[in-house]
């Protein structure tokens, strides 16, 4: 099976699986909100952010080992793969124990993270410990799913996750309807995580029987040295990413309140669904990029990035316009008007989504080229800057201030620094080409968004109005992009690839 066929198969399975999982999550959230309320929702979001901070114990090892696996997988070097997997397994078992131990040590200090701890929610420390246990389990199996990812067999993990989630979500909804007990809900989540990870591990062993072999040679010093260097750099990148993108709920809980954090978590859930879909798409593309980076000349890498950046601008521009026009109407239908945030906060959430998403092709290409080292210190500066600005603005403007702090820190550091590193160290081209293209596509996106927003304003409310808005969002931005880009080389290339795949299907 060639690279394109593997990508297509992965994409079909992953997209279908993620859509099913999204439907289950939205249904489960609807029942959760109706039966448990805003404060349980806010507490759940708060603990999610606390546990995301604990993921720093991973030290960026996953990205480093994934990069190290691309070449031996492309070359069929099973001995090196076995050695890397053994190292990965040992490190991640230690990481899982560290996360569990540090997480438990935070239990007495949970009240520090909130403005006022909810008085009508019992067993809050136990709720936190159960969430911690659920988050820790996956570390003991992560190396198997990474191997499936590098081999471009992500669909295997997706199928297992979709099947387990279907049963678990049905059981969780049933338990909430019968008991309204959040603890039972969490016990079922832990059970599902164990079953899912065990099934992925068994399937990986079946596909790659050499993983069970005992004769594993030590890694060569040059590979170990490269991994250590990349881990040192990725640790700083991880600190920056967690501090910028996994602290919003913490800051809202601390400076505004748990109930408002619950409202924000609904917007995050919708945004996270889009991020998961985008992540699934790029999980399919990234291993192919890694294979390309290991085998192709510089001209091929440069052309691949230009096409990826163009595709990303179209995709993320369209998604951002859809979010801007459909966020509030969807939440109003899904949960009710009482679960909406102020309009300025929603706008800032959308802008943050666009700016952050547009970094994806740069970050992924840097990753497959192994460019972790050169901008490692920027992440620490960005994290400190984001925390200071967000806290200062939160005291004055609440949720809007926290969103603005995230946007300001992103524009101040990674927005320009990451492309400079990629172009100078990886693609060996002037970065002016990237920024010029970014500005042109931003103008096109804003114009298409303004037109779409005006047309959506002519529709009514309720389900009928939402469906009309959805049709406008599906058609108008894409027609506008088509009118702007139809002569571009990147568009013609992607059109040709799509046409070739369709002809092959026929």
C-alpha cells in the first residue's frame, strides 16, 4: 500500500471514529449538565487543566522518540525500533508513577485553584483522585499507540477507542440517569481507559510480534545523544504549551469562579472537537511527512510545506468562520441560553483558535525535521509572559482578559519565531514568503468571514435558523476561498491529487 493509500485509509477511519466519539461526548455533556449542573461542569474542567499541567512530567519525550522512529520504520530496521520502544516503555512507566505521586501530593491544596470551592459538591478530593488515576493509566501504554501512529496505522487505535467509548458513554449516561452520582461516572471512565489501552497494546503486539522478543540490543550512543538533546528542548516547549493553553480554566476558576469555568468548558469542548478532527487529519499527514523528510530531497520538503500551509489556511479559515457564526446558536440549542458567554469572550476564543491552529503546519514540519532545539528558550519566556499578562488582564476584565492574554503572548513569541526557525534551519529559505502568504490569507479569511456573518444575520433563531446559518457557513466561505485561490499552484496541485484519487476509485 503506497503512502497516499495509507493516508486515505487512516483518514477515513479516524474521521468516522472521531465523529462518532463527538456525538457521544455531546450527548453525554447534555445529560451531565441537566443532571449535575454548572458547578460539577466547572470542577471537571478545572481538574482537567490541573492534570494537563502534570503532563509536564512527560518532558517532551513522546515527540522526541516519535521523531527517532521515523527513519528506522521507513528503513524496516526492526532492531532499532525494538530498542527505541523498550526505552519508551521504561521512561513512560516512570512518568506514570511521577504523575500519580505528584498529583496525589496536590490533593490538600485544591482550594488554592478556585475563587470559592463549591459547598454543595461532596467528596471533591476523591473526585480529583479518580480523575488523576484515569489520566495516569494511559502513560503505561502510550508507547504502543505511538508505534501505530508512526506506522500509519492510527485507524487501529481509533476503531478500538470508538468501540470502547460507545459502551462506556452509554453506561455513564445510564448511571447518571439512575443515580446522579458523579463518582460512579468516574469509575466507569477509569474502566474504559483500562480496557481501551489494553486492547491497543494487544493489537500492537499482534501486528508487530517482534515487540515481544527479549533480545533487545542497547541503543547506539549517537541515537541516545540525539534523544537527550531533543528531550531537553522539548521540555521547554512543553512548559510553554501547557502554561499558555492549559491554564485558562485554572485562571477562570481562580479569578472569576467555578460556574463561569463551566460555561467556558462548553466552548472549549466544541473547540476541542475541531482540534481533535484537525489532529486526526494531521496525525494522518505527519507520519507521511516524516517518511518524506527521511527520504526526499530539500525541494520536495519545501513544496510539501507550501502545500500544507495553503491547505491549513483554507481549512482553519473556514473552521474559524463557522465557529464565529455558529458557536452561540449551537450552544443555545444544545444547552440553553443560560450557558452563553459574553460576545467579546466568544470572539477572542475564535481568534485564539485561528492563530493557534495556523501554527499547526509549522509545528508539525518542525517536528518531523527534528528542529526542537533552536527556539527552546522562547517557550519559557512565552509561558511567563502569558501568565503575567493573563493575571493582570483577568483582574480587570475577567474571562475576556484571560483570552486576550493568551492571544497577546502567542503573537508576541511563537507566531513569528517558529516560522523563522523552520525556514532558516529546516527549509533553508527566506521566511518572508511565509509571512506574506499568511497576511494575504488572513485578509481573505476576514473578508469571507464578514460576508458570512452578514448573511447569517438575515436568518432567524431556533433550529430552522441554525440550519440556515449552517448552510451559509458551508457554502459562502469556501466559494470565497475558491474565487481567491483558484489560480494558485498549491490549489491546482491539491485539486489534481483529489481528482486522481477519485479517478482511481472509479
